[in-house]
């Protein structure tokens, strides 16, 4: 594997950024609950399942975010499962958009614009 996936960017891209936002909220809630109930533990987990989609270089990433948070008289728990389609680039690197994406219109207009700027 010569091109590892940028984990921070990957997590931000999952579910259009909603997973990262939800994770931040849950982590803060878990920390507050754990300090309010010092003899109990909070648990937050992320489960990722990567599955090939068709014959191309795309995968479906199923992401489940689950938590169990202590309360004064028990626990509160919930889980959210969503899926994001990711592109697989050279070396297995996963990104939201392919890194080898071509300009569908062509490059001629870019050459003309750059030549005009040089004059």
C-alpha cells in the first residue's frame, strides 16, 4: 500500500460531514456523562464495513456510530448507520472523488486563457 488514506479527510467525508459532526457531539456528551457519573463508563464505537460496488474502482463504506452513556439511574444508548460511496485510487487510497478525474470539456480553453495572461 503506497498511498494510505488520509484518515482525517476520510472521516470528514463520510455521510457528507454529518458523521464527524455527530461523533464530536457524542464524544462531548459521553465525557460529560462520565464526569457526572464517576463510577460508570461511557462507550463510543465506530464500525466501518468496506464493500466493493460493481466492477469499477468504487466501494461502499457502511459506518455505524454507536454509544452507551451512563445516566444517574442507568444508561442511554443509540446507534446510527449510514453509507458513503468512496473512490479507490492508486495504492488503495480512498477519497470522495477520484484523483484521476479528467476535464470532460477539454483543456484547450485553459491553454488559451493561460497564453492570454502571459501577454
